[in-house]
């Protein structure tokens, strides 16, 4: 896996705008739109230069800023125009949105500063995360869905197909046997990879039964299946003892 | 120690999740609710005064033994893992939902100024947020709210323990 530079400094266009307002020590109720628009666009340019994904929302706010700027360039209403005397500042809506956002940004910060379970505070007994640590499974591992398992199975199955030989005397095997076998091996070793479970068997029947047994066990929630990345090693863990 | 108080302590010790007064009363049916509450307060104070490795805390509508926050660095060593950090984006989405619930996604999008789809999904997966129903407007959009687990994770008795929006606003104007 290659390295990916992640510079998520801003949580969105509003966050960037707030940053610029703070940086320039501007009164949020009286934003110099021309200046802010210019700086905002500069930042977008920089983000694009750094190969950051400039999401559509950033562009939307850019167009809003330009729209406000052009509105403000229009001459003020004539005095005689009574009805429009109290015409809204074109910036008003944006200011309201910024203030709203600021409140929730603060709320998020306050939440984050609370003592958090499993970061600052712990409870008795084995939490799921802890058990995962014992079985050597990282938090980054994703729990697999049936579909991904099917895909993995398909890969192995098609690989096995190439050296398939004619065999008439197939050993009798049942799904129940295979399930019991897998559970037995898992209770001994706690965790196994999909490949380990298959062992040296490459015959289709065995793979098929192993696969069906895993599906059944997953359905019964007796095992859990993990994979760190797509096409990564699939690990099978006993789900009991939770 | 009074027998009743000892029983309450034992119940809390043995239960996996925060246990409510009502639940304790299911066991101690002949004891008044107020008495149970009084014993609980006593116990909370006792653990507080003892200043040991853990405290009895009221969280998510129940009582639970929890380790002292200032011991976290030792505890994370034991857990051999980095603490599960949440992204700022997810935190912001969670904050909006916590304060505005029940709230539809478009409202959260509007407040944060971004599409909150992915952070909402991760919050749902972490079971910090749940679907509370559908809003009775055209399109019947789904409404979201926080879960009991949210209270447990953020060490809150209930939602009222969060600072109000007005308090946050005042705080902001103060700075």
C-alpha cells in the first residue's frame, strides 16, 4: 500500500471561510467580501495544486462568494424606493450560516474533550476491541460481508480448477462434519486464516464444503471473519466468549 | 455496611452495562426507589473519596464502574492498541445530530456545508447514531438521533448534560 498524504485541514468550505476570517481578524458581521473571496479562491487553487480533492461544496461556496461580491458592487437603492429600504445585506445569509456552523464546530470540540470510553475511561471486562487485540486483529481490519467472502472463494475456486483431476473415489464428507472440524480447529488455535483452513486440499469438494461451512457459521454468528484490505488474508475467529 | 447498599453494589459490579435504578428495583422490589437512589449517591461518594483506580459513575441512565480518566495512559498500554479516534468530520456531524435530533441528513449537510454521507455512515456503524423515523414531509426523509451508546461513550448521564446551544453561543461571544 502506498502512502497517501492526507491534509484534511479544513472540514469543509465553511471551515475554510471561518479560518480566513479569523486569520485576517475580520468582524464576522462585516466581511470584506472582495478580500475574502480572493483569499478563498487562492486557497482552492493551492488545494488543487497539492492534489487535494476539492469537493464540489468548495466550488459552490466560491460561486456564492462571487455572487455576493457582484451584488455588493451594485449601487445602493435609490432613496425614494421605500419598499426596499430595508433590503437585506447580501452577506446576511452567509453570516448566519457561518455563525451556525461555528456553534456546532465548538460543540464538536467540547464533545471531543469529554472523557471518552476506551480512550480515557475503561469499563470492566473484555470489550470487543480488547478481544480483537488478543486475537491479533487490528481495528483497521474490516469485518467481511458475505459478498467479499464469496469473491475470495471464487478466486480460490478458479485457481483450484486448473489442476483438477478426474477422481471417482471421492471421500464422503458432509457439511456438518466440516463445520465441526472447523469449530474444533478454531477452538484449538483461536484464529485461522482461510488458507490455513483449506490446508493442502485443493479439490473442489473440500473448498466448497469449507466455504459453505464458513457461511453457515457466519450466519449462526459462531465465527467472525476479517480482512485487512481487499484481496488481503482472510482471518477466521471464534465469535464465542464475547 | 448496610445490607441493601451491599446488594446494590454487587448488582452494579456484576452487570455488564450501566444499570438503572428501575433495574435494581427489580431485584430489590421491597425497597423504595428513593432509598435506592440514596444508597447509590452514598456509593458514588465512597468511591470518589477513596480515589482508587475506578469510580462509580452515572452514565446513560444507569450506574457503572469506570476507570479514573487520569489513568488513561496506563489503560491504553494494557489494551495494546491506539485509542479509537474519531475524525473531526465525524465529530462535527455527531454534534449536529446530538443537538438537532431528530434531524434529517439534508439539515446536517446544510449546517456543515458539506455532504455528511460518509461520516453519517460511520456513526451509524459505530452505533452512536440511529434512525429515529421518517419526517412527515414530501419524500419522507429519514430522521437521525443519538443512541444510548452515544451517552455511554461520551460519559453522559443524559442529553441534558450537554451544554446547551445557548451556552455555547454565549461562550463564543465571550471570546
